C-alpha cells in the first residue's frame, strides 16, 4: 500500500493558466510580471515550468486590495 502526501489546500501549486484565470489577467501578463519581479511569488519546477502557491496568490490579491 502506498501513502500519498497531499499538501494543505493553501499550499497547492497552480499552473500559470490557473493563476492567471484566478487573477483575471492574461497568462502572458503573468509571465511579464514574473520576468520583471512583480506580481505573485512563483516556484520554478524543473527547467522553465513555473507554479504558483494558492496562498501566495491570495496574499498578492490582499496586497493589491490594500493599495486601493
């Protein structure tokens, strides 16, 4: 029997497509932010594959709301 480790919901990794959809922006805009060290934190997986923690996306949204 194998045991799978499932991370807490807030630490689940989201693809750039999922993250962009959650933020309501284009995937290319999210990539631009990442390359220019703006936007939510990202995690590099393997070569050029990036993922976003749900908790980091939520923190980024809260930060943006506080600046209004």
